[in-house]
């Protein structure tokens, strides 16, 4: 059945307005530009009610069809996804769709732990979520909001029928979102320092050059995760934000980082490596950004990751096509400045979007160098499996476009448990206190934002030892226990 396009009235909040009534529906997903003032913040994409869902977990692919059928298969999840998309949503190459990012196709997530389907890794970190490593829906329709042209499009085989369906959906009666505990770090600062020392030993031994080491924070919650996501977006306007709903869990992402963009045969990746916190004073803020751009350590980190991604992309690129058009650019977000480079290439004709994704997965900017050894060290040192964190969220459209993020600044909400992560690149000349503080800076508009919704928060005088994290929302982390607490909010 051919696709049709229905134009709808534009409002800046159109995507959230249409999504709110279906935010509780399993496999309702929103890729959200979050009104960020950023070159990549043009489109919002909304989907729900997939033709089928492809889920991968521990070597098994499960297919759930719209009519209720369930099938299981073994084999490579990337190859099977390509096969399923070709079978159920065959490619469309029509000029009228050329300017749109997504006209139906695959949309979902590929978790960091899906790397085990690509590389052989040890099993050492605690795996306490039991969530799938990949869930991707195949959608034959989508609602797109174009903030640049101020247009809204509903693309579907039967757009009027789909609009009627959307208009008849009713928002969930879920309780309001609220944290029911303080934030708690999975490791203490002392344990972080011990891991840092081990990484330095490996670097000095020549075992690795750079390791992206992360720590996890946890809190309990109740109520509507969609409300939590909306609060996060208001504080963190990020161009690769997303809200993904599943049967009994959800992901909330306010990611600033693009992983892979494919348009026809043109590939782009924009790795982030280098971070500084923002300052309220414009003059000092500009000075911080300039210092980041010129910092030798951060530039060295960035170059190592650029080289790693050039190598990954080169596996499926036309020989000689890999280029670095931008090196050490500053991109600024509400909480931090980032050092961002751009790598481009041409996809060789014998390869597909899924081949590209597999060749580069997981993203080099969040592993380290050399990549496989870095992943082994991460598994050795981090207390828990990363799950969605540092995986990827995005789409593969049936007209030859793909866009995916690196799932940083991303939270997992499941069975009353909320998890958030933050990490940073450790190299030979890294300072342990600075690296520890960087992980906290990256969450400075995330943990406090949700702490504002805490039930019966504790009232106490914040402690301010060296390295203690404090944001403008006054959430604090105490190195003695590494629990994040917030004062009373009226």
C-alpha cells in the first residue's frame, strides 16, 4: 500500500501534544529535538502501534506481530533486522520524501550490551536489569514535526484513519511522578579512585590508551515516567532526546550526541570528548569554552576517538572517503560545554545501514582505545552492566536514511527503579578528582531536576567537602556515603 501525507496545523509543542495521550502505550516512541538551539534540532518523530517488534536478548530474537503472533529465531540481530525491514517495509525511493528524515521503518534502541553480539567479552559486572539488549519496532506510519519550516506531517498508508486513532487515545491515569528515595551512587568516591588507579596501571603498561569509565546512580520512584521526561527536557534542551515506552519499562534520554547519520550513502558521526560545566556569567562562560577548546588533554582524547571512529567507519566505507571536516568544535548545552568533532564517509554500495551500525557498534566515543580492550576493562571495573547507557536510540527509515544517538544523559526506569549514569574518558594525564567531578557535572541538570519531585525530602544542611557536587537546584552528593539528596522543595 502506498504512503500518503496529511498536513496538520503546526504548534511548537505538537509532538508532545500528540504523544501525551499515547505515552503509556507499549512501543510508543518519541525522538525529540527538545526545542534545542542546535543545528540538529529540526525534527521531532512520533511513532506507536508497530507492525511488529523485534526484540533481542542473550542470543534469541523474538518477533511480536501486531496480530498477536510471537516467533523466535536465532542469529545476528543486525542481519535479521535488515531482513525484516526489507520484507515488511520494503525500500521506497520517491523524490517527494527526500527532505523528510523518517517515513516509516525501524525505530527503537540498541543497548550498549548488544556489543556482546559483535564482540566476545567477559561477564563480570552485575546484570540486575534483565532488560533486552535491543528492541526495535517496524512502523508503517509516523508523525513528524518540522520546527524549521513550522509544519506537521502525518505519513501513513491511511493517514485519516491514523489521525482518528490518535485523536481517540486517552492519557493514562497514572499517579504523578515522584522519587521515593534519595539518589544513591553504586560506588563510593574511594572505589572510583581505586578503579582510576587500575586504569592508569593499564595505560602505563601499554594495554590501552583511553578508557571511558562510568558510574551509576539509582533512586526509587513511583508514577508516570512521561512526566519525568518532560521535566528533564525543560531543563536539558538536547537535540537527540527521546522517550521510549515498553511493556514494563521506559527510557528517558536527553542526549546531546549523534552516533551515526546516514543519508543515501553519506555517513556522518559527531563524537563528543571533552566537557566543562557552564557558568552563569557570560564572560566566564566564554572563557571556559575557549579553555576547553585549547586544552591539550581534551584535544588528545578527542583525536584518539576520532581515529577509532575513522577505523570503524572504514570497514564499510568506500576506500579513501573517510574525512574529518571539523575537529575540536565547541557545542554548548544547558549544563556543559562539549568538544565535538565531525567524521564523514561514503558508504560502500555493497553495505547497508544495518551493516554500518554493526561495524561501529557500540560507539567508540564511549568505550576507549583500543576499542575491544577498553570494553573488556569497562566490564572488569564498572559495578553494573550499562544496559541502555552508551547504547543507541534512533531510526532506519525505509527511504535510506538513518539517525542514531549515543545514549548518554539517559535514564532507565523499570519496576520502580530509576538508573542514571555518567562517565568520562581517562587518559595518562587525567586527574582523578577532575574526572570524578566531570561525571557529576554531566548530571547537574538531571538528578536535581528529578529530586525536585521527591516525596517527603529530607531537610538538612548540605555538607561541602572538596569534590562535593552542588547544582543550582541544591541537590548534593556526599562523598562519605555517595548518596545524592535534595533539600525540601515547597
